[in-house]
C-alpha cells in the first residue's frame, strides 16, 4: 500500500540469528541475554549508570514513580506535548499531573520557566521528554529541581544516543525510562529500560520488576538459590530473552543508524525550508546532539492537516501526528488540565513525515516534492 512508510525496521540476518540462538538455548525468559543487554546498555550510557531491562517504556516510567514513592496528594509536572503514557502513569499512581507548555514553535521541549511557575508545595517530581530526540535544556531544569528539592525523571523514549553538552540523555535525572517499541531508534517490538545512578533506586527497580522477589528464576535454575524472599510489593515487568537478544544487536547498529537519520533529516530541512509558513523545529538547537527519532513539521496555519494526510496517502506516503493534545481524549476532557497555548497549537498543526535508517535520499526527495505540491 505504501510507497514510503512512516517507519521500517532496521533488521537483517543478525536479528534472526539472535532470536534463533535464544530459542535453541532452551531458556527464553529473563536470563543471560538480559544481563548482557543491561551491561552493554549501561556501558553505552556511561556515567556509572545501572540498568534494569523491562517489558516496555511505560513500565519503566511507572516503576520510576513507584520507586520515588510518588502517589496520592503529590503533583508531577509533565510536558503538555508528549505521548499519553506520561500522563497515564501519573494518574495510575494517584498523583495529579500538571501540564507545562512547550518553549516555542522552534523548540517544542518543555519550557523551564513554565516548570518553575507551576511548582507548588505539593509538587514532588518533574518528567521531561526529549521530543523527537532533541535534548531539553537540562542545565536550567536540573537547577530548578535542585532548588525546589524535586525528583527528575527523564522520558528518553525518543532520545537514545542523544547528548546534551556531551552527556547522554538518560543520565541526568534520578531515574530515566527508555522505550524499545517497534518504531523507536532501538527496536525490539516491546521493551524498555529503567536507568538510574543511585544504588537504592536501582535496588527498588529490580524488585519492582519481578514481584518484589530477592532472587530470580535464573538464580534458582543455576543453583545459586533455592527459594526467595519478597521485600516489597512488585509487578511483573520482565523482558524476555528474545527481545534482550534483539536489543544487543540493535544497540550495535544504533550509532550508524542515528547518523543516517541525521543525514536524512538534513536533506529534509534543505528541501522544505523555503515553504512559506511551514516551521521545522529544532533546526538551531545549541549544545545538543540529537538522535533524530522522528521528523516533525508545523504546517502553515491556513492548511487543513487532515487533507494533507489524505493527499500524502494518495501519493503512497504514510504520515502521523505527534501528539494529539490530552484534552482531546475522552479520559482527560473533564480533568481541568491547565491551558498550554503553544503546545496546543503545535498539536493542532503538527505532522510527522517518514524517517528511518534504511530510507534513501531519493525517498526524502519524493516525500518533499509531494508535500510541496500539496501545499502549493
């Protein structure tokens, strides 16, 4: 159906072999591949981080809130422009989500000034999202969190491999949550990583992942333990060995894949920057190295976005929206969420164009030419 999809897997025989080797091994639940994936992911991030592989990125976010003991009566500041998982997990632990606006139409990340304005005596944590793989202003955000004694949680679903002033995203906060969903830069289908530098939060995360148990099935299988204790209430957020094996291969590919994304992004910018009224965010984003997760644009105000999506579809080009505003969802219409005018305007006009490592420069040109024709 699609001449150019929104996203394609960057897979080859290495992923096939990795999964086949796990199946042949006879051990498919959390085991040695998971341990290896966690170790290699920690080495990739640096900064003495500790990693716990989990079933998905939302699980990692949920675990972060639980580990930080955030719950009823607490407020958590979150970006208004983000995936619904961020607001969902805050609600699931009984806390109140407080929305902070984007910085500008050129920088869609959470505005540090907005964070500071919305802090109350109930505020306990801030969740930041490095939108599209472009790092937030972490100097300003960390300063605010220190001054107000707030926990900082990084949602790094878009930003694996991204850096702020030479430091990897996911190593700034108290806890970070990575996603390895199908369309992410590191893709295993479903999977995530809970990351921290603090021993106590690392211990809590590992207990939360697996029912609060002190030993794992692998420990008992290998004779390192006979039974187990349960030291806290926990969940089953374990990853399996097939996905951990895929993660190891994908992590090896990641640096080159992100470089290819950068090349394609620059080609898009070159070909679309002269369209009147169209805004390409993050073009000048100082002190940062992006992971180039998606290519978002802000359509001119006068344009009917649904018509553009339909005409691109007619041309065989898949597009998407990142993201609808929370107050458009049935679950949150009556929540009385704070007005965030910049983010809401972005949500009304945003369009995401195809971007993936195996895309070609000719593909970019095809998409750009089709969009230019549609926009006149």
